[in-house]
C-alpha cells in the first residue's frame, strides 16, 4: 500500500498483506525450532489463526545463548565505541518509527490492542525508551576515589554479558523494550523470550536492530512457552541475569531457577492491585472520575498498575458511581482492534476471557454488587471481549479486592477517614502503584508517605516520563524499569586498586 491506512477497511487490507515472520531469530537469521514444533498465534478478536509460530525449547535456548555468548566473547557489541553503539540504537529507533504501521498492525492483530492506542501510547513510548537509553550510553561514568599517594583506586561499570528477558503480552513491544533498551545500551547481549500469546512484533524489533547495524548474535529471540523456553532460559548457566515482567507466581519460580542454576540476578516486575483514593476535598470530581476510568479500563484493564481498587469517600459515593457509569459508556467503544474508532479491544485470549468471567462470577457470589458490565458478548461472541465492569459494596476480604483480575473490572469501596483509606490501600500483597486525589498539598504529602507502593500519582493517574523509575513494593517486584538507573542494573561494578608504592 503506497499511502498509510486510515480506515478500518484499509487497516484490515494492510494487515492481511503483511509478511509475518514465524521463526526464531538467532544470529540474525529466522530459523525453525530444532524439534520442528509449532504453536498457533490466534487473533483474540475473531479466534482465527494468524500465524503458525516455531516453538522453541531448551535446545533452541542453548543455541540462542551460545550465539549471544560468542558475540559477547569477541566484543562485537560492548567493545565498540560508546558513540558507535549510540548511533546504532538511534538508527534502530528511526527504523522502528519508519515501520510503525507494520508494527502497529502486527501488535493489534496479535494482542487485540486498538490500533489507535498503538499510535497514541505504545509506539511513542517504545521510541522514547530506545532513544532515552541510547542517549545514556556515553553518560555512564565510574569514579576515582580518594587514596593516599601510594595507591590509585578506580571504580568502573561493566556489562554483565548474556542477559535473558522474559516478557508478558499486555504491551508486547513496550514491555520488551523497557528491558531491551537498557540491556543493550549497557553493552550486554540478550535472548528475549516474548509472551507466546503475542510474539509477532518482537521478532520484527530484532530484525530492525540488525538492519540498524546491530551485530548478529547480540539480540536473539526465541518464541515458545514459558514452562519450556522461558524455564530453560532462566536455568541457563551462561545467562548472568534474567529480567522478567509478568505474574507474581512466575516471578517466584524464576527466583528458584536462579538458585538451582548459577545464582544469576533476577529482576522482577510483577503483578499489581493499585488503589485510587478519592478524598472529599478533591478539586474537580468529574475530571477525577474521567481519569479513574482510564486508570482501570485502558488496554481493557490488562495493565499491571491498573487502578482496580476505587476507594471513595462516603460523601462522594452516589455522584461518583452515577458519573462513572455514564462516562464509561461514553468513553469506550468496543470493537475490532483494526478499526481506528475502537477504544476497547478484546482481551488477549479466550483463556484470559474465561479467567476474568470466573472472577466476575466469584465477586457476585461473595456479595459485591454488579452495577456495570459483567458480560462477555459485545461486540461478538467469537472474540475475547469482556465489557467494562464495576462492582460496588466490595469489602476488603473479597477476592475482587485482593486478587489481580487483569481485565476491565474494578471494585469500589467507601471509607470515612483518611486513616481508613490508607489502611485499605495498604492491605494487599501488592504495592506497584497508587493514586490520591485531594486539593490539599499537606494531605497529599502525608498520604504519599503512608502508601506502600513504588509509583504514586497525585491528582492524576498513569502520568510520567522516562525519568520516572517504574516498579513495585512487596510482591509487585524487586526492580525498576525506565530511568537511567535501570541501565546500571544491567552492569556490574569493578573496583581496581593500583599499588603505586
Ligand atoms: P505470565 O507470568 O504468565 O507470563 C509472563 C512471561 O513469563 C511469558 O513470556 C511466559 O511465557 C513466561 N513464563 C511463564 N511461565 C514461565 C516459567 N515457568 N518459566 C519462565 N518463564 C515463564 O504473565 P502474563 O499473563 O503474560 O502477564 C500478565 C502479568 O504480568 C500480570 O500479573 C501483570 O501484572 C504482570 N505485568 C507486570 C508489569 C510490571 O511492570 N510490574 C507490567 C506488565 C505486566
């Protein structure tokens, strides 16, 4: 197509015309899995098979790690001048931008994300992340510490070697790039195991890295299942660190695999159950509700920091619920992800749809009151669609308050005092994010100090930039993505003491 697609029909035609890579990407080549196995890549909007992917296993992980190790040992990436690597990373970003229509269509077909979200959120964030970490490459500095004249002491930062990245399906490219950009900028080689539900865009990212001048073997991708390829990567003795985004349950397994193998470092970005607290003195209730809605329903609620626990002061309750329901109806149009008018697509799979429906049923059985959604049908039964859902009369012990749903479902609880709201917010195994809405700076400062979460928003939700470290407290993880310090987490410190006497 010579011009960019704009209408639903044009996007559908464009998506159908794309050449989809289905192999594993090792040493800059697409290859079949050694065992010759495959898995289907299924469209969540209509259940059709989009592609038949090579299914990598332990032998393919061995080959991908060996390729990375060879690249690491001959220094073809980390021994290049910092500004050469910086230029390659910037060229990579330029190529991603030049292929944005293709990447957007792949991701939209594969994961079900509305094509408009790809251009408003995912792609701009992917580009910003690669460019930010590219610009960090020649800003890493060591130190010469104070000694007496008989010695000199240098502290330097060196890459780790071969790093493994294991990523989820909710923002397939963006979650991968939050790992890949700092890993590569730090000078490491990487094997990526993308989520089996949505691997297509990551294969393209790797191909574009090589097209930008990235040396073969520096960035390899092995598609496959978590319990096979993911586990083999996490157990591999030549991998120095695993960087993971996904569920808390799998995060715990990875810590075990590290202990069983080579004690590799394990960086975890895991689940969340983020509270949004609405205090009675907030500036503008209507504006706050619009942001609260986006905080839970964007990306069909498949967001680790989704604000899925609304904590609303009793004095605001009736107005809050009435407007929340009306505005959700106005703000979301469910439909085919390739339709530019769609603002909520399907969930990633039928499996995820059934998980979410079971949680909706359980909330009703436990006594929460369904006031919005709760159904699976719109806009078609073959797709993995679940309507935006709100439960009121939720109580602290209910599963809908304690457990991650990872779908467009939220609970609402009322409180009478600030202390009560903070206690409810903190009563969770998770601590990824939280928001507080108040017009009083002193109140905001006090509540921020009391909340147990790694990311807190005051009078907003989800705002931020690359300068904001992103990660959780408690069982939401042990590391931070974004921000320049995350690049240092893919390096190790060397202390060299020179005897000059
Ligand atoms: P998941 O844990 O099921 O899978 C994530 C990745 O781990 C996939 O690539 C999967 O194949 C792999 N995996 C599964 N079992 C494995 C094993 N035994 N060994 C090695 N790898 C294995 O998570 P998901 O369902 O893909 O994603 C949703 C989860 O991700 C949610 O819990 C969400 O909160 C979390 N998430 C967290 C963040 C964050 O920054 N904290 C961001 C996005 C998503």
